[in-house]
């Protein structure tokens, strides 16, 4: 295994993280990128529970969960 592969595996192994808004992710896409993608995907939904549920589902697909 070459040095870059070992470095990449080490970084992936340490990817369990918590975001200050209470989200947790293990092996997740970077939070800001996931949030931006999910905002874009849910922006046309009516504000309220429907949009929030769709946003949460999208974030879970990117590896992030609310506690």
C-alpha cells in the first residue's frame, strides 16, 4: 500500500465528527457541502415540516444525523 493510500485511509477512519448545530456524522460528506446540497434540493418545497423532513433525509443520505 502506498503512502497516499495509507494517508487517505487514515483520514477516512477519523471522520466521525460533530457539527456545532448538533448534527453528527461518521464518514460523512463535509458538513457545509452536505448542507449546501440539501438546501438546494429542498428550497422549492413549502416552508415547514415537509421541507424540514426532506432536508433531514437528504442530510442522512450524506452521512449526517440530528441527535
